[in-house]
C-alpha cells in the first residue's frame, strides 16, 4: 500500500519527511465524509477559496487576465507561483485525508493545515514520483502520476478553527491533483499518519576556495526535493538555481559541476541550501577536475556523452582562444533543461566544464549558438579581449504541453573569463517582449533556437571584417526568419523563408573549392537543406526542393562551429555535429562539410574532420590487396573494436562487397546503374566505390561515395564482438586503398 511505501522510503533514506505515528484504530461508527477540496489542472479554484498568483488559475481565467500575469513573469499557469486558501472551518473529524500528485518539495509544493496562524500539519506529493512531477520510471515529459494519500491526524485539534493552504511557490514545480476529505476513517492498520508540519531549515557550506570546480551532489529522481541552491563568492551572489541536492542519507546519484572557481582561489565561498532538521548536511566538493565517467565496451569511447542525466541538441559550437567549445542541451530531470559545456584542443579529446547556462525564472535554456564578438559591439569586453557570447531561447510554460501554454523568448549571456563562467544580459530578452500567448493558440507559434553570426558584405562570414553586422536566423512558427543587429541587443527583421522546423543553420560553402563561386546553405533540425544566395538580410533558395543531408537513425538538430579558421577555399571551415541516439545518446563525431558537383548534382558532402587522426593508435595498410570470392577474411586479426575504415575499390567485376563490422553487415550492391547502399543511397554511373566507416562501441557512421556524398550515422547496440571482416561476391576486386585505423578512447 502507498503509505507502506512511504515508510519504507523513509527508512531507506532516513529522511524525516514528516513526523509520523502509527494509527491505532478501534471499531466505531463514522460520520459521513466531507470533501473540502477537489482540484485538478482542468478545474477552476472553488469560489469560496482565496486565490493568489496564477499557479491554480483564477476565478476568471480569461486570456487577457492570464496574459497580464504572463507579461510580468514570462511564465504561464502551469509554472506559475500561487496559493489557494480555504475559508476558515471547524475541525469536526479525526482525520483529513489528502490525495495529491505533483512535484516534490516539502514546503514550496505542499498542502498545509494552519490553526491560529501556525503550520501544524503538512505534506508534499509522494517522493516516489520525484521532482519531475511525472510518473516514474518513464522519462517522458509530464505524465501525470497517480495521486498518493496522506492522513493528517487531527484528533487533538477537534473543535478548533483552521484553514487549509494549497501552496505552489516553486516556479519549477506544480500540483496535478489535490483532493482533501474530512473523515473519521483513518488509514489501514500499520500505515502512518502525519502529526506535525515538516521542519525544513536553512544550512550553509562555507570555506576558502581550493579547487577549480564546485561539485554539487545530486540525488536520485525519486525522493530528492528540487530546491534552490545559492552560491556566493566574497559575499557576491554568483548563482541561484533549483537543483535536486542530495543531503543527509539521500543517496548521491552523481556530482554536477555548477560553477568554475579557477579564478577565485583563496577567496571565501558560501553555498546556501535547505535540509530537514534531523538530516545531515550536503557533501559538497571542490576539486581540480570533474569526476570521470564509466569506461567500458558498452559506452561511447570517443563521443561526448553524459555521466548522469540526459542530452539532446548540440548548442553554441564555437572556436575561441585556441579551444573548441561545445555545449549541449542537458536535463538531469525533465522539468528543465540547461547547457552542458565541453572544451577541446584538438576537436576530438573533450574536457567537461561546469554547466554554462542554468534554467531560471524566464524558463528552460533551449537551443542556441555562440559567437566571438571580435569588434566588441556589445561592450561586454574589449577589442583585445573580446567576449564570448551565447544566444539561447528561454522557454517557459511546460514547452506547450496541454493548452500550448508557453512563452519563448531570446536571450544572451556572455563570458569575459575565457568561457569558464557566463553572465546573463540584464536586458534579456532581446526578442520576445511583444509575444501574446493566449489560450488555445496555434500549435505552430513556437519561436526558438537563434543561430547568430557576423556577416560582411565584402568578406562573408569573416568574423574580423570591420564592415559587418550581426545576423540571427530564428525558427518562428512555420519557417526561419532573419534578423540583423549592430550590437547583438537590438534586432530588426529583414527576411523569412518557410518550410523549415527549428534549429536553423545558414552558412557559405565554395562550390568544388572555388573561392569565386560561393553558395549559401540553409537547413533546419532535420538537416534537409536548400542551396541559395544570401545578401546579409535575405536568403534566396536556388534549389526547388530541400535535399537530405544524411540518412541516419535517431539523428537530429545538427549545428556547425562559428569562428573557425579559413580553409583552402577561403571560407571558414564548416565543422558540424548533431544529436545522435536519443536522450541517453551522444553528440556525433565532428564532420567537415564541402559543396561538390556530383552525379546527383550539387550536394553538401561530408567526411570526418581531419582531426580524427588524433585518435589513431595504429594503422593496417592493405593498399593493392586483391580480394577473391570465398577467400579467408584478411582482417581477421583486427580485434580492437574502434575503427576508422577507409577503402577505395573498383567493383566492375563484383556483385556485392560486404563488410562485417562487430557483428553487423554493411552491404554495397553493384548493378549496371551504379552502386547502392541501404536502398535509399544510390550513386549512378559509377562502379568505383569510395567508402569510409567510423566505428565506436555505440555507433557506426558510414560515408558513402566520393567526398562523402552520402552520410549515414547509425547507432549500434554495444556488442562484445569486436571483429572486422570483408568479403566480395561475383568476382575479384583490387583495392587501390584499404586502410584500417584502430582508434583509442578519449575517456
């Protein structure tokens, strides 16, 4: 039974959620139960209950009334703060039964019984559902949990005047359902009852800084309150954010690096949080390094992936101060998203940094981009030390769940310490002030994922050109809109193109490496692109239909790096990564894009970035090798499991070439029309195969055709089989190139 489960959890974690005693029940006649409140997210507050804020709606929830509050808080009903207070009543029963479901916080999302202004009984939605406010263990968003019942023992309070308060003071939490019933029927034998209000106290961690990172222990998704943690250095507040802090006997699920302390050595640090009075403190750490991750054959060996929590879109890709910066969407729980941060010296070996952007009162930190403000147009740095600027979307209102109740605005954050910590612009949002979000608005009213870059009419994407201006490509409703700005803060709309969905990109590529023939590429999250022209204000497509950039599974939201060095064609190198493999997946291998004339016409092609050579351990070279049908496997000795396979071969005499990679077969079919891989990838008019395959424990990325005409990134179920094999059918073949590079793990 549910209360048995609560008691067992209390025993396990030794968290004094409430002071509970066993109910001793005697046979008796019971008065008829009386329902004092029956509320859910589809109902209005009772007419005789006082309502503050908008967490529970209003007595007159018109669109105009709701919008009035939204404009003030950048929020909507489902993430509003507020409270409902009952009229005063006389306690005439032995118990108050509380059925509730929602987010777990002992005092901010709670049902409280008050007598003479004092809080005497309280409860919060069952810890078993955690701070997600959603049913576990499903990682899906906003699956309403089944209500759990609590019993306030009010036998000693009979005859007293009381009020009930349903409290939602948590911008990251909510109640799904609350039902309160006055009853003489107590819980079943052995279940616990509540006899006092929770004792939730403030605590502090204070010390002198002797480490590069502040590490905060986070608890499991079940049973950890989502509470505000505040970080001060020399009395100045640096961070204030809701985190599932583990304290006392709550098990530590992992450590999150929440602030970079590199430039604050020896200074006083104070971290403020809350805990139960009877619990021990939180075990915060300061360390030179962020904890490593599990290294095994079941985990990615050279892809960015999370130690804890979930990931999605890559964000803020930029080259700055001789380092590659990669951010991505991060969610330890699904009630909000933040920006995780990694840096690399060589584009392959990645070092985790502290979380760059945390969610705040304006919402979750959705996708965006990063730029180096070389000209210091923002005024946040100097020309000698230009700031690193992040552009992101703040999304509030549960991302459009239910009634599409959300507001999405565009904000900026900047760093003047080399990208270690970021300060959010006090004038945020820079776009979105005029939003009018109303009940039952169209579903396609989203506006998010700003891609920002510096554009020069004479030098294109050259970040050092003095005659340039800022460009923002923003997904809005049914396509990408284009804005321009002189200083990153004030934006003017200049163009629009329909037919794309979220995560916009726009960049130049030289056709066949010709610096005098440059075209622009625009795409959205699915990476279907148009080729066209761009004059700094408007993009004009020259292709009639969008063209698929890759043929993969569970791949989405690709983005390219800003501020890269120039390639041999005079354009900045165009390095791309994407989200690969779902919420518990990885960030894809960096690839370099080119625009080539192919048998299919002009196509964006891609190959692994040249920096992959930094992962090579040893190379087996079999150039000139002749492979016969039914021949013994020439790659039988390859057992490393991590490979970069390069081959070029004329298949004129063959019917098929088959690669056996860790138990998976990759088959290239030969016909009179040309070459075919996985049916959808066809190269007409040739029988010369150019193929490259990069193999990790969790993925196999295929580059099919000259220049990487087709890109097929695929996730692969980890396997103990690390073998590699190759065979041919129909006739013998001679490899002009056959090279197997064994790769090393970066972790």
